[in-house]
């Protein structure tokens, strides 16, 4: 199933990333951003296949993340 996304906002000057999106059907929030370093990823607890860490600037969340 293809998600229908709505862009919530970005703190990028050129509009590429980091960016927050909302799934219009489920309300899930997705983030576009740079992958964390290998050292950071190595600290994950029990990652599932396909999971990784993405760096999200605090400003992006405080400005655009849903409050509910």
C-alpha cells in the first residue's frame, strides 16, 4: 500500500531535507533526513531488519511536529 503523504514542514533552506511528513490515512509521522553515523547506529537496541537512525534537528520537531 502506498502512503499518501502531506509535507508538514522543513528547516532546510533548499527544501530537500530534513523534512517532516504526515501519513494522511494513519496520522503516522515520517522524517526525511541524513542517516546517523555508523557509531550511532551501532548503539541501537535490538534494531529490526530495515531499521536505522535518522538525525532530526530539534528545531524541525518543535516547529512542525503535530502537537496531538
